[in-house]
C-alpha cells in the first residue's frame, strides 16, 4: 500500500510540473510572440504539445552525440 501511495504521488508530481511548464510557456508566448512577430496566441494544450515536441527534439539531438572524451 505504501508503494502505491508513493507511485501515485510521483505521478501527480510529474503531471503537476508538466502542467505548470505548459502554463508558463503559454503565458510567455502570449505575452511576447503576438506583439513582436504577429503570431497567434497559444492555448494550454498547444503549449503543452509544443513542450512535448521541444523535449523530443532535444532528446533526439542528444542521443546522437558520443559522450566519450
């Protein structure tokens, strides 16, 4: 039972941090990009998708590098 509670807390923490990151991206995008570059405003789900795409993109770039000196 204790392990299930720990796993649930970790899952909720990951979801909460992801939602906060998407919300922050949405706010920063909507504050800067429409005025400077005349781009449309983002919704929360579009900002969340943008965060996922950026994370996947940078993971793919880092996976191709050789970590040897």
